[in-house]
C-alpha cells in the first residue's frame, strides 16, 4: 500500500459567515480557506483544508503566509514523493519550522487519499468508531452581547455549560 504524489493543487474558497464576528484585528464577515488536493498515479484525489484566517489574530499563520509556504516550500517537497503511510508526510515536513496549518492541509489531503485508496471513509481509516462526533461551537461577540449569543446557542440545541460561558467572557474581556 503506497502512493506516489503525481499532481498537487490548491484553490481559495470564500463564503459568507452565517454569524459574522469581530476579532482583535478584524471584522470577520466571510471565511476564506485554502483547499489542497493531491492526486496519485491512479487518479484518486485526496482533499485537505487550510483554516488560517486573513490576519494573525488566531495564530501567527495567515491565508497569505500559508499560500506562500504551500506554493514555494511544501508542495515542491511533496511532488513526486512515494509514501507507504500518510504519517511519512509529517516526517518530510519536519525540516520546515512552524507553519502548522499549511502543513496540516497537505497532511489531511494525503490521509484522505490513503483512505480512498483503501475504499474507506477517512474516519474509519484512522480508527474512528463513530460516523458523527459531538462538537462544540465558538461564540464570538462583544461582552455586552455574549449572554444573548449563549442563550441563542442553547435554544438552538447546543449545550453550553456555565463554565464555558465564564471562559468565553474572560477571553473576550
């Protein structure tokens, strides 16, 4: 079970958010992500997503910096490589410092490609036992609006505990 990376590509996708929010550095009304695709010699394609933001308010990486690192550093390292297991991508990228979101986008695409090669959904390929997992939400709002946003999330069926509410308030103040 091995793959040779034949083609690599990426494109930017931009979509409006259902609930815009304001970070320390910007008003976030829409979300831009980079979708990475890797194709093997048989034509199968795996996909990964780079989730950096436009400005470095969440991590030091941005969409612009990730695009540069993907195009000029990581993709050239990956092209033509033969992998026996997706974890080898991490080893290949160890020489590149930082840039975890850019690296993760490619690594996700390779894991997806390996799962497709095994004709399994990715969750099953990595040893998952559930098709769906519980997930939380991030509530970003001005301190004066946070209570209303938490109440809206609770009314929509999202479980928000009081301790999470306190953590959210502390981080926003």
